[in-house]
C-alpha cells in the first residue's frame, strides 16, 4: 500500500485473512523482546502492536517502545499485549484503541492474565478463552437478565481459579455446576453458543482500521 511503512504484530487475536482484507501491510507473529527495536531499525514508521508473547518467551520491553516513540515511530496498541503496553505508555505517545485498552487504562483490568491464552504455534488458532472475553460475555449475560450478578461472580471466580491454558467455557460451566442451578447454566450455555462475542478480535479489527488511517496520511 502507499503511504508510510507499517508493521503489525498479530497472532491469535485475529485471523490473518481478515486482517489482510482490512489493511495490506507486513504482518509479523506475536512480538517478543527485541522485535520492536528490529522493525524500527528496518524502517518501520508505524507499528501495530496487537499480540505479543507473555509467558512463552521474554515479553516486549517498555524501553524498546519508548525508543521507537523517540525515533518518531507511531505505535498503536490494542487487544492483548498492545492494550496492556498502551495503557502503561500512553503518556509517552503510544496510542491505545478499543475496550480492552480502556479497561486497563481505567484500572478495571489489571493483570496480563486477563488477555493471556494458548494457541497453535503454526496457525495462531486460539486453544483457550482469554479471561477478558469470559468477563465481557458474562457481563452481557447479566445485562440481558440471563444470569444474576451473584451467578456472574461465581462463574468468574471459577474462571479465575483456572490456569490460563485451561480456560474454556465448557470446562468453566462444568465446574460451576456445583454452585449454580442447572436451568440457569443451560440458559447461559445457549446464550454463549448463539451470542458470545470476541472482544479481543473486535479490538484488533478497530486497531487495524485506525492503523490504515495513519498509514494513508502523508
């Protein structure tokens, strides 16, 4: 595409086909320590930080983002590692996009455990459900009157108690059977099957649209 050179670090938050339909840029796998230094050296003028590693390898350091910003590189963060780093570094010029970024910025989300998940190494297909998505869908179910606040808190507690690779709706609701009435769980299962949303995916799409605006600016 014409305009400024842009690079996006993307993995399980959004499939690459959808991403390429939004913006035609260089896509790289989830960012590890040193990757932002590298792409700045290679001439990147805009960086989209969506996915990054948390526990599998060394995470992106604050100082390499600060280095990029000092070099005049525009950095957009959203959805996962990008949302977390944008909430920490917006004072220095990093731009955050989306609901997850807002959650970290307001202190409603605190831990990086909120956005952590496991995925297939080759395809980046998610193999677990991030806590931030679970929380969001339980809140929507409460708003719609499908579950009460008390039930939401019980199920969220179960989700939090599981190690992040073990989180999926089936496992969480099976464990919750001891504490929540069966008909309530059935209603919730139906809602999750038919109406659940992927907040990380939605934020990634929003970030790529914002990135496209910036990349087209001269």
